[in-house]
C-alpha cells in the first residue's frame, strides 16, 4: 500500500527571507527582528553646555563654536595647523579637533625645540645664579645683563608656546589620545569658549625668574599655565586632564634654597574671568592646581569669578584645589586623592572675600594628613559645607578646622550668603567618588 503523500509545508515570505540570508528556519519559530541602524557617532564639537550645568550656563549659556560653518571646522595634527585654526584668537565661530599629540615646542617645519633653541643674548643659568645670589645681590629685584637676557629668552619661548583661544571657539580632542604638550592655552578676554576631551601636558618654562622676598626666602616664578582664563567669560572645561607629565617639579634642583619650579598653574581663572564651569576633569601630579582670583588688591573682581567645579579629580596635587579670592564658587561631587609619601599642603584655599559652597566632596589621604589640613585660610572668612567624606567617614570641615585653628588664621563662618541655582543632580560623596574615579579625565567624554 502506498503511504499517503504529505502536503509540503508552505513557507512564508519571512521564512524565505531568513533562508536567503543564511539563517536556519524552524517551523513554528518566530522570525528575528531586524536590528535598527546604529546611531551616528556623537560630534562632541557640536555639543553645548546643558542649561543648568553650573555658572557657565548663566544667561545665554555656553555654546562655543557649535554654530561654525563647515569652512571653520578643522582637524589639526601639529602646531602649525593648530595655530592656523586658532586664527590669532579671532571671534569667528570655529570647531578645532585635536588628533593625536601636538607639541607646542616645535618650529614652523615641525622640528622639536628645546630650551637651548630659545636662549638669547648670552643667557646662562650659572651666570644668572652667580649674579643674583641673595647672599651677594640681596633682596632687590634682579636687574642687569643676565636678567635682560633671561627676559629675551623667555619672550622667544612665549612666542612658540602661548596659544590664544578666541571667542566662540570649541577645542575638542578626537578619541582617547588627544594631547597638547608644552603649550599654554590662553583665553584672554574671550567669551563663549569650550575645551573638552583633551590632555594638556607639561607647560614647561625654560627660564624661571627669581623673585626675592625682603621678609624671608624668595621664590622662583614661572610663566605658563596649561590653561589660563584671563578675563574670559562663559567657559566650559570638560573631560580635560592637566598635569606636569614628563617633567615633574619635584625632580628639579634647588637654587637659593627653593625648588627650581618649571610650571605655574594647571588652570588659572583670573583678572575678572566669570561664569565658568569645570566638570569631569582630572588635575594631577602638580603643585599649584587651580587659582581663582590672582591678588587680594584686585577689588574689581568683586561680583565676578563665579565658578562651578563638579565631578573633578585632584590626584597628587599639593595645593590650590582651588584657592579662591572674591569669587562665588560651587564645589561639589569632587574627588581628592593624596598618595602616601607625597608632599601636601591643603586643598581648599579660602582667601579674601571668597564665598565657597562645598558639597559632597570626598578625600582620600594617608595617615599624616588630618581633616584640619584640608582647608587653608588667608584673610578669608566663609566656607559653607555639607556632605564631606574623609577616608570614608562623614566630617564637618569647618567645625574641625576652627577647632584646630591655632589663632594664626581667622575662624571660618558657614553662611556664604548665596544659594547655587545652576547645577545638575548632586550625588552623595561616596557615589560621586566612584563615578569620578571611573569617568573623569580626557578620553572619557561620552
């Protein structure tokens, strides 16, 4: 007997599509859902500061060069291309994308330069030290042939390494390895500037100046900050890493009883700069990190120097994280790490007429650093704080500082006289600590 013939299975259009695409089809199985197309990669150069993200969001906010036309979007790979794109600090909206490492210490042909290449008019360090030794020169300001030669040499270096950022500019690193080394980025009287996803490294001064002090030891004065906001307004600094990488000052010699410093600040915000947000950045391996307000006598800074610092990491920073004069500064969800054996002076500097509000910051220190060491006051009187953690324990910075104050500094009061209105969510110190350790710094912008 002939067995009955089975009816062939009817294949649906979906099944045929699966078979044609090389996928096995099982009767009764559901067809796979097609994957949506991948989202286009984010263009960090076109991003602007969120509407509530710190003081730089005040008023019209901070948009940088986001409106630049295609003719003013540049990808640069060396100093000459960077200088051309910066266009002398012009205010034309522009987006400058940094690809790889750009060395500011190069000539127009890209040849590396060192301190000897900048030396002019017979400058010689040994001759300089002999001429201005305090034991023989005294406390007068250096003057004469070697000081003149030092100034001429310094001017030659400045012409190469000082890089001026103009208004309506976004400077952004591409990928995870964008670096400017040896340069001093300077936003002078500029408005509406964004610097993001970029490592700024080793703004090395070849020709420090000796500054005598009639009241005691003098000091070596250096010229270059890695980033200087000199009277600039509406500035957003985000996912930046700034350090002395390559030439740490603690390896420099000692002359006239003082460390021969080669670096100034990592970020200075001075001379009436205002409406600045610094976020998700990392400041590392440096002495004086962030200065807000440059002198007690600059009373024209009153009402300015409004700065927000949030979700930043200060790692192996000796002091100025930050030091503040005059400004209204909101300091929240930052992480401080002091390694064992490192030199440390303080983190939060409370200076003339400053009004700092510090919320939910975390500190990790070795045993010789105490809570009272975290704050230093020079003619300052206000520090409003809450939610601080010290080595995992909640502490009241102001109460402990005042309790340990020997009387050489003024006790601090806790009413800063203002309430921050522009900020995102403020997490606990513990939550922010983990987030910052994972996500702060160059190459981590998302």
